[in-house]
């Protein structure tokens, strides 16, 4: 498919940084998007997106879990009702 110029659109600076001229930028962009992503990576992105969870590295994941942030889907079924005075699982916000 041929690319066409559109006077209403301007190239993003990151796209412009891909090469010195239009031809080299187009080749570089085709190489970037033409490479298939790893299946495991795509699965992780889909699970995080579908579940509304952040996709983060191990260091940040550990810190968030220690802070009580839920990063994985919970078990299916009804949620247990918290006991009176039970604040486990509540994220404490400090200023």
C-alpha cells in the first residue's frame, strides 16, 4: 500500500527520529511493526488489559503487593464479607 501525504497530519517527533528522510523512516517503521511480539508477552498484555491490572516489572510488583494492591484476578465467586473492625486488605493512604 502506498503512503500518501495529508496536509492535516503532521509526523510525530519519534517517527521523524527513525531516519533522515521519508524512505529511511518508512523502512525503519516497517521493521518495527513487522516483527511479531512474543506470545507470552501478548498474553500478559491481554490479561492485564482485560482484568484492569497494571502490567509492571517484578520490583514494582513486589512493592505494590506489599502495599496491598491487588495485581492478579481473585478467585471466582462471591466476595467474602469483611468482619466488623477487619481492615485487612484496606490500603492505607498517608500524607
